């Protein structure tokens, strides 16, 4: 392992060699303003109390830390806890961050918010807090994602948000983010951009991490309250990386293994995947330097995953630093492995996870089958969202793969 990574970015917004602000000059004043507002708010006891109160009474925190005995038996006997972010209001961890950013928008006098979304969970969470605080809301979403996440599109519109289809490029999360940034550039005086993951220009990676770090703090408190020893392994899926960073952030100085699981799509050798940390190269995307999927001449490659929330060709800069330092190990599982894991967890524990979260479960099964999961392991999995939104995608997949019958596997 190389030099221990620092938990916070430097004065230029960099995590070691990664991060920064690679944006048009017109956005720099807004980013400086946001950085100061975030720092000031986090030192303001009244802000923190209101945030904590909304996380509790509106979002439903703390989320349960559920020990999963039948899953553990399947894996050969380690103890496994699921951090149930899927039980939050709106059905995923995204609400933690959108509440925090909506409070900042109000604090800064902004009356309009915009967001990008892939799986739709961040869009729903943004529309939810916009309704709660009386803010105008526009969500940019790729046409491909609109088709596979129609339930979430309906939810956003029901909540009063305008959903703008994006038809350029891959018509997925990358292109939705492009459009959101373009719009922000021309409306920066009146509009607050609620970015959904630990990506983008500084201060977004650190700010979103701060709002999501409640996940890992609660894990620590809940294990201690149960009289349990700390975990030996933390594991979470990684697209942009906010749920994983939320789980990992409070444990970076502890002696605990951490694994981030990317989307291998049709397989890493196929070229059709979203594994930027496993197979990407260093470049700049959406305002930050990190690992991303790109061609030999530096153009951003199309990503692929059955999971719309992982279908992104880049990753947060702090994850890039943690990868290079060796503090966190990153791996990837395929669409087929994630679909199998979704079925297994559903049948074993009565919990239908989001396809994103199923990638983390799939990695545990891979390691158990390879004899790489110690029987005395103590594992916490971030179950970042629930699977309601993925029913149509699962049905389409299984219709096209008739040999992979739906239901709990023996």
C-alpha cells in the first residue's frame, strides 16, 4: 500500500492527483460560492440540527442494520449485515444528499433546482425535496433510461418536476449530466444544481460524501449498540460512488477491508461494461480528473450495465485516489451475476434489492464460491436501494434469457 490517502481534498479540491475544477469560467464563481456555503453550513449548529431532523422525520433515519442469516448460510457461514438504505423515503440512499443540498439551496437564496438522473432514484429524491421546500425542479434523464425506468419518471412528474429527455450520445446518465451542466452554465445566477453522486467539480465530491457519510456512522453506532465487534469487510456497489463513499468514509482509518463493485456488463473482455476503476484510464469528465472509460484518442466511451444507476463511464475522484493507494479494492460483476444475486437475495431474505445493490451481493457469492470468503468474516453490505424500479428491466432480461428462470435458486 502506498501513502495513506487523505480523507478531505486539498485547497484546490483535489484528492491527491484527482478531482479539481475543470469547468467553464462562468461556473467558477458559483462553485466558490457553493464551497463557502457548504463549509459555513456544516459549522452551523442550527443547519445540522435541521438536517438531522429531516433525515429522521422525513427520510426515515436511522435505517436498520439487518443481520441476514439465510444469506450468510448460502455464503458458507460468515456473519452478514445489510445496511437497509432501501427502506428510506423514496427507496434509496439518494435522499440523504438531496435533503442536504436542498437546505443549501434555500440557504443561498436559490428558488430553482436542477438534477441529472440515471436509474431515476436521484431524480425522484430531488423532486421530493423540491416539493417539500417549494422549489421549481427540472430533471435531465437520458431517453434510454426513461424507457427502462418509467415508474420513476412517473413519480418525478407526480411530484411536480419537469423531466427533460436527453437524446444525445448514449442517451443515458453521462449525457443527462452533460445537459444539466450546460443548462446550469446559462442559468447559474438563479439555479442550484443538485448533483447526485461524488463526481463533478469541487466541492461536489466532498459535499455529497459528507451528506452520505451518515451511512457509515450509523453502522458504527448500531454495531456498538448491539455489543458487536467492528466489521472485517465493507462492500458496496460503485457507479459514481456515493453509496460506497457513504459507507466507507467513517471507516477509512480503521483496520477493515473495503470492496467497491463496479458493473462488468457483458464482461470486462467484451468492452461493454461500466468498470472505469477496473479498466479505465485517467482523464477529465464532468469537471473532475478521475478514471474513466475512453478510446485511444481520448474520447469518452459508451458504458453499459443492466443497472441504469451504474451505467456511467466515470467515477468519483476520491474513489480514484482510494484505488491508487490500495486502501479500497475495486472489482466488477456482470449483468448475469447481478441478476442471479437479485433473485437469490429475494428468495433467501424476502428483500428485493435494486440491481445496483445486487452487484455487491453478487461479489460476495463469487468470493464464497471461489473459497475466498472466510467463515469468520463479519460483513456489512450497503443495500443502496430497493428493486421496485427494476421489475421491468428484470422481466425483459429474463424474457431474453429463458434458461435463467426467475425465483430463488437452490
